[in-house]
């Protein structure tokens, strides 16, 4: 009997080590965000926060260039989206995008360095579209990015391809025919944050406009009009919400009062910003990122041949405001916020 108990000691030690490593131990911070009693509160682990702070610092700023000088459209042969910059602004922008996207490869990542005007590398074609997308984000989506703005670094962080994006998964294809459909559920994947919820929520809800992101119907009785919400859509909505929460590193209560998820009056104002964020992601994916499938080499595409697309984490990378809301545009205001005429 005594030996039996002693034999349990190593087991206890392993369990204790597991508990220390696996569970969030105190102290934990909590911040009240909404009215008293509504439970609108954000819970953070100060240790995770310190690691995140290290990862989410803005790039070094070199300050804006001196005004004046000839326009890039006059000096260069083949500029289609940045002709409105002066030569100085143009070259300073080229130096910055190199730091933001290809610091290791340098200018040669997008250019034949013998002839900078030449087309030919797909990275140059893709970058031109990326430049237009970035201008659109800053010029048209002020309702979401207004305070800080974005530049290439917001998503890329010094890497050729951003760390977070999504493509259509091809996990365990279904049998088809008369066999029951799984509705893409019960398969732990990055997209459903390793839950049993559908893993294709982002494909359905972040790639096109006019999708219903709903769980509660407006009507009590079964209703077969425009606002009918099938159970499958409810599950997809929860899956998207999981992905949003993870992308921002927040709880559901950062935006919702959990006694009435659908009620806007009882929600935190951040929910409205998030609503614009959903609309923006849908627009960026439909107009800019999905169509790039025809330009990208095959090894950049998903298993079903679609291009990588943006989700909340692409910019946010685990915090509520990318780079803690640092100003990302004032070094290159014209290149990042204005379109060439
Ligand atoms: C991430 C891709 C990328 C990198 C890196 C890059 N460029 Fe560019 N560059 C472009 C794109 C896209 C254009 C075309 C812009 C346009 O159409 O308005 C361009 C155009 C140019 C032009 C105009 C050429 C002409 O006559 O039409 C010059 C000069 C230039 N880049 C210099 C540089 C230098 C110098 C570097 C390195 C410090 C660099 N670029 C790094 C994407 C890049
Ligand atoms: C193109 C980059 C980008 C994408 C994609 C993006 N956001 Fe944002 N978001 C930002 C920026 C930049 C800010 C900060 C704006 C500011 O400082 O006012 C922000 C702010 C927010 C805020 C306000 C946070 C606060 O504490 O006030 C919320 C909420 C939010 N985003 C939710 C989302 C959600 C949800 C998604 C995905 C559906 C998303 N965002 C996708 C760039 C992005
Ligand atoms: C909203 C996020 C976002 C912003 C902002 C952004 N990109 Fe991208 N970029 C992506 C995603 C996602 C991919 C991967 C999909 C693809 O290649 O089309 C990508 C891919 C690229 C690639 C292809 C890299 C490769 O090796 O295949 C280049 C080059 C690039 N971006 C340049 C830029 C430049 C230059 C800017 C700023 C003017 C910029 N990006 C801004 C999200 C972004
Ligand atoms: C960053 C803000 C944000 C976070 C965090 C968030 N949501 Fe949402 N939620 C929204 C927005 C915005 C909508 C409305 C989308 C629309 O109308 O297009 C929504 C809609 C919903 C709905 C549908 C309500 C209805 O009208 O039927 C439910 C349910 C929901 N969220 C649950 C959750 C849950 C559960 C979590 C945590 C896992 C969560 N949300 C996290 C912003 C958020």
C-alpha cells in the first residue's frame, strides 16, 4: 500500500508541471469596458501581453522627405500608381517598402536591378496591386483604420508573405452522394481556432459582401423570407467570431454584452468598428487579394488554387489595435493615402 502511494509521486510531479505550464496562473489583469453589471470586461494575462508588446512595435521612422523637385511621372519610364510623388518621395517610399517586405532580398526582390522600369517579376506586379490596396484602405476605410492608418508593414512585418492569412482548406473531403454532410465541422483547424465549428467560415463570410452574420432571427415563428437564418449559418457566425476574437486577442465581451449578443445598444462601441472591419476585409479580399491568384506562382496558392486572403489577424496579429495604434502613414502620406490622378 505504502509503495503504491510512493509510486504516485512522479505522476503528481508531472501533473503539477503540466498545470504550471498549461494554465494561466495569477495575477491576471481585467479591465472594465462597459457599464457596471453588463460584464463587458477584458481579461489579459500580463505575461502574454509583454511578449505581444515585443512583437508589435512599429518599424523605424525616417520622417517625411523635403517637399519639391520633379514628379516621378516625369523622371521615370514606367510608373502607374505612384506618378504623383516627387522623385525624392518616390525613392524614399521604395526604400521603405524594401524594409517592410523584403529586407533580406532588397530591391532585387521586385526588380531586375539592371533595368528598374522592366516588368517581369511577379512580385512587382503584385506590389503594384498591394500599393493600390493600401491606398484604398487609408483613403476609403477611415471608419475602421482612421486613427492610425496602415502601411505594408502592418501586414508584412518584414516578411515576403504576412504571417497570418487564410486559404480554402481541403481537409478530409466528404464522401458525397447520399452520405451525411459534415458541414465542414468537427475538424480542428487554424480557421475555427481548433474548435468543432465549421472551418470554412472565413471563406463564406470574409470574401464577399452581403452575407448574413446572424444567429438570432428577427421573428419568433419559422420564417422563410430574406432574413431566414439556417442553423448552419449560425455555426458559421460563431466560427467567425472565434477567429475575430483570436485575431484581436480579446474576449467576446470586448464587443458584446453576452446576455444579448445581437443587441447593438448594449454592445461596446468597438463592435461598430469591428463591423466596418468585417466590411473592409470582405472588400479587400474580393477586389484585391482573391484576383491575385492569376499572378501568383503555384506554391503561394492554397490547396484548392485560391490566393491567400486577409483576416483580422493579418493586420491585428493578436492585439486590439495593430501596432497599438501607432501612426503608420505620415512618413509617406501621398504614397499611402492618395491615388495618382
Ligand atoms: C516590394 C516590391 C518593390 C521593392 C522591394 C522595390 N520596388 Fe521599386 N518599384 C516597385 C513597383 C511596383 C514599381 C512601379 C510603381 C508604379 O507603377 O507606380 C517600382 C518602380 C521603381 C522605379 C521606377 C522605374 C521606372 O523607370 O519606371 C525605381 C527607380 C525603383 N522602383 C527603385 C527601387 C529601388 C532603388 C529599390 C530598393 C531600395 C526598389 N525600387 C525596391 C516595387 C518595388
Ligand atoms: C488592413 C488592416 C486591418 C484589418 C484587415 C482589420 N483591422 Fe481592425 N483595425 C486596424 C487598425 C489600423 C485599427 C486602429 C485604428 C485606430 O487607431 O483608430 C483597427 C482597429 C480595430 C478595432 C478598434 C479597437 C479599439 O480598441 O478601439 C476593432 C474592434 C477592430 N479593429 C476589429 C477588427 C476586426 C473584427 C477585423 C476582421 C473582421 C479587423 N479589425 C480587420 C486595421 C485592420
Ligand atoms: C492587408 C494586408 C496587406 C497589406 C497592407 C499589404 N500586403 Fe502584401 N500581401 C498580403 C497578403 C495576404 C499576401 C499573400 C497573398 C499574395 O501573395 O497575394 C501578400 C503578398 C505580397 C507580395 C508577394 C510576396 C511573395 O513572395 O509572393 C508582395 C511583393 C507584397 N505583398 C507587397 C506589398 C507591398 C509593397 C505592400 C505595401 C504597399 C503590401 N504588400 C501591403 C497582405 C498585405
Ligand atoms: C471585435 C468585436 C467582436 C468580438 C470580439 C466578438 N464579436 Fe460577435 N459580433 C460582432 C459584430 C460586429 C457582429 C455583427 C456582424 C454583422 O451584423 O454583420 C457580431 C455578431 C455576433 C452574433 C450574431 C448576433 C445576431 O444578431 O444574431 C453573435 C451570436 C456573436 N456575435 C457572438 C460572439 C461570440 C460568442 C464571440 C466570442 C467568441 C464574439 N461574438 C466576439 C463583433 C464582435
